[in-house]
């Protein structure tokens, strides 16, 4: 490892990758710094550009987001005359509260659902083309929903939304889009040694094309980095979902809530003969069950009804556990999603992307049941925020999956995520413009130290990084997935402490690159999940432990993690 001189007493060693210098270059300054390019980040950025300069950075390409991978749709109760007969705000609220298993913030649920329909108009104005049935939106139904209220664009709704937002953003004056820019850490006054005023000042950002690290200076930083599915061995998420925003916020001192609640999607395509990560992470949308598909075992039995009378349309936590239980009971490698009873052409027309993808793997879903297993899908906890996206650090907002607003509680209702991201993007900007608009004076901040690189990582050390990455994801899958025990959680915690030490040595001893940064973030996020799970001594929603198989009314509260 490279020998480093002692750090400046004003610099917390968790702030930057290697040693800061005393004479920084001029930072890149922007009124709004948005980290992430999914529905939350781009919706915010497009609207914010009318009020100041906006820079959106994303560590990969603009369409590499959970939004772009979303298949099912966005849930919203539309105005009278456009909604499903009998549907209402109250019905959607009730469905969300039921799925959340007692931990939803009812005020947050009601606010987000009530404001949802107006933000649908924003998406349509940006060019999103939702499916229509004559002169009305064609609405789908998914697990846990009592009515059809899912707007969709065939089975690639997320890609339709993301593409339209990217195209709109590219044409928006005052909005800069930077791909291949990896945010390493947030810069705060607290990290620079100030005691009385902890607020955000910007971020250190790695330009992956040049390998250089730049200071991005902003008093208004919006984290919209999505989730952390890649912390698990099997996930429906893209490779970019490594919990970067969550980890950065935690290291900066933000409060975190409810990270024990990780949603496992019940129906991820299972085909051991298919190679490559795309085959292993291919999601078969919740909407397929909404259109009548039934989960069956190898004997053709509708086994989910043993757990819940709603069967395949029960909330995701119930269905995922039922599948896990059936696989363990029978020793089978998977279960099956059967939609072969539908008329010929129905599945192909309603789900053309899924149909073609399955055909590419040699399976015709109109003639054969689809083999499926659960896979990590969505984090219901995250950075604690209010309903305007405010975190516990001044000037730092978090919106989308990275945030915990109280909407999801202990289990997310399907298709509420895109709704929440869109509503919070609007609310966050409105709040900033009222209280912290560009042009308003802010207190003087200390100079921000420039980044100094460490030594280049040797090839043999890079192999160790890959090994640690694989080990981390396997231990989380084995010990901290759908069903947990105290013993498994303790084992995970012990190994994570060792991994954290090894990753810290890599981070400080070598030049930063995307692999090191993602591994560092994943270890931090995994630790938050495990620490939260250990604290919840009951089973509730997505957190199910054999040591405490029942819910405990005295524990109907959020799991809160703070750094002191």
C-alpha cells in the first residue's frame, strides 16, 4: 500500500478517496447538482432548469437506471371518468397501508397518492406515451391492488418514461447531462471541520473517461441514485444499482431508516441453461399475474392459496415467501408462472417485450409455464426524508428509491415507486424554491480540498476486489434474504466487518476506480441492512425471521440508524 502523509486536521478521512491538497482548482459550480438519471432525477432537473443552472451526473449512461428497467407501470388514481369504476384515492390509500404492514406513514401515503394524477400530466407533457383503450388510458392491475389503476406502455413502461425524460432533458436550456461521472462522496461543512452548521457543499466526482476527480460545488444536491439490488447475488436490478447515494449519505451523517425491508420480486425468470447476467436477472412483470397468470408448482397446484386467499395476486412479500417455502418443501429449483389458459396471442400482444425475450431463451409462454424464482428487487427503506425530500443535512435532498418517505412501510405496493419518485421530484423543487432558491445568500463555506490520487491498483489486487464483490453478494443472499435467523445475521455481520476493513485498505491504498467505489458502497449498504435486521426482533412485511415469526405490536415503529 502507498505510504500517505497525515491528513489535514480539518478533513475527515471518510470524506475523500486519498489525500487532499491545500490549493484546490476552481470547482465546477452549479445551482442544482442532481446525482442520478432515473424518473426522480430527470423529473426534478427538467423543472429546476427554469430556475437556475442544473447539472445531472450519472455514473454510467442515462438509460442505465431502475426506471428504464421497470416493466409494469405507474400506479395512480385518475380523475373521475378516466379511472376504474369504484376506484378512489381512499381505496389506493387502503391498499398501500395494507401492503405496508403497519409501518406506512398515513399522511405521506395520502399526500403522494392524492398528488399523483397531476404528475402523470407532467410525464405526458414530456412525451411519455401510455397505452390507451379508445379514448381512455388502458389500466392494468397488479398484486395487492383492489382495482385497475396501473398506467403502462405495454411491458416496457419504465423505458418509455426514461426515454421521454432523457429526450426532454437534452432539449432543456440550462440543463447539463454528464454520463460516466461517478459521485464518490458528498462534501459537507461538517466533514470540513465546521461544528455549528452542517450543510452540503457539493461532491467529489470521478470522470470515468479520464480517471480524474473533480469538485462539483453546489448548495443544492439532490440524490436520485436508485436502489441497492446488486448487494444480492440474484436481483432484477441493473448493474448500476449499488446503493451509491445511500452509502454517500450515510458516510456524510444523514439518518437512515428501515433498511431491513428489502423487497424480493416473486417472479424472476429461472433458466440455468441460459448464460449471462441478462438471463439471470430478467424480470417477469407483476402485471402478468394481474392479467390472470397463476403461480403453480411442478404438479400444477396453485400453492400460494395455502398462504393467502388472494393467491398469486397477494402482496409481494407473501408471494415471495410462499415460493421460497414451496421450493424448500419440494426441493424443486423453481416454481412456474402459468398463463397458457389465455387465448392465443393474448400474452404476445399485452407483453411483447417479455414474450420476445422468453422466446430468445427458447420458451413460448403461450404454450409453456414460465419457470420463476424470487430475486432482490426494491429497497423500502433508505435516507430518511420528509415529504419535500429533505434529509437531515441542510441542502441535501433525496428522492426516489434512495429515500424513505414513509410511503412504503414494511413492504412496497407494486408500481407505487414511480409514482413516489415523480411526486417527490415536484415537491422537492417547490420546497427549495420557497426556502433556498438560487441567488439567495448562504453562509461562507471553508475552501474545499482538492482530491489527490493514490497508487494505481495492480492487476492482482483487482482480482481480490472481484472476489470480495462476489463474496459479499453471496453472503447477503445466503444469510440476509427472504427468510432470516439470528445466527445467519450474526454470521453476516462478522464477515462484513472483515470485508469493510479490507475494502477500506483498497480504497485508501490505491487509485479509485468504479470497481473499488461500488464495492465500498455495497459493503456500507449491506452493513446497514444487517444492522437494521438485527434490531427488528419480529417478523413484519419483508423482514421475516424464524426466531421471531410473529409481528409484535410494541415494535410498530421505524428502525432508525444515525451516526454520532
